[in-house]
C-alpha cells in the first residue's frame, strides 16, 4: 500500500479541530478524499485548511494538536488505495 505525506502549506500552529472544545476534523483510521480537511494552520489570526491531498485512510498524524509548523512539515500520512 502506498502512502501520501500531507505537508503544511504555511508556517503556523496546527489545529486538529475547527474550534476549541469541538471534535477533531478526523481521527486516525478515518476514510478521506483528496479534498477532506484534516486540520487548520493558523498564522496571525488567519486560518488555512490543510487538505488530505489523496484518497485513502488517515494512517497517522505526525504532529500534535497545537504544534508549530514550518512550510513543508509533514502533518499526517494517508494510506492510499
């Protein structure tokens, strides 16, 4: 099975949920499409969605919720079909 690494498009802080106290967009083992939002990157009070980029199953997150990212940092891995 091939894997796709989901990279951060921007520097900032990674969030797995849309707002504090809300459920995560996804959990490991969930099915995704290329357009599925897996989290948000916040920089200077602006939030950008991080999309899966490939169809398959979310295998794992490479960073914790609230982690600081640089552009290109791997956020998650998707097992592609």
